[in-house]
């Protein structure tokens, strides 16, 4: 199997989001962790715990799984925003801790945004079908 074909983006939005999450977990987080703390696997382990269930739910592709992953992403986004704002609140500015968690924060925001978008489009289509 060609590895490049496995990660090639296609026309299906849900499968593309699954692939983006997997690339983020396995490739970007290892590079990010090495740049920040000179360690391997640590960032990927955090990524697997945080975004593994979300990637699995993107793979499932049902509207219930999209709703659940949206809730998980909103929860992650809220917790990570507390961690990031904590550094500013204590007057420390941008700390190593806030810098380390920023890609996780952005990925949780992306997953939450796309989950909300897909769920709202589904609800609109469902309302149109009911009216017609």
C-alpha cells in the first residue's frame, strides 16, 4: 500500500478531517515536542489521549459521532484556554507551558468548528426535508 495515497486528501470532508487529525497526532506533535523539549513520543502520547477518540469519531462519520466529537472538542478547547490564559493571568506572559499547549488548543478549535459546521448543515437539511 502506498503511504502517500493513504494521506492524500480526497473529496470527503470527514475522511479529510480524520487524515488531518492523524497527521497532527503522529507527525506534527512529534516534531513539535522535539523542538520544544527535545523529546520524542511525549507529545504524541498526549495527542493520542486527546485527539485519538476524536479521530475515531471522524472515522465513524455518523451525525451522532460528529455531535459527540464536537462536545469533546469544545471541552478540550475550554480546558486548554484556561491553561493558556493562566500564564497571562499570573503576569508571566507567554511561557513554555503555554507555547507547548498552543497547537493542541488550535486543533481542538478546528475540530470543534468543523464539527459544529457539519452538525448545523445536517440540521438545516433535516428541517428543509420536514418542510417539503
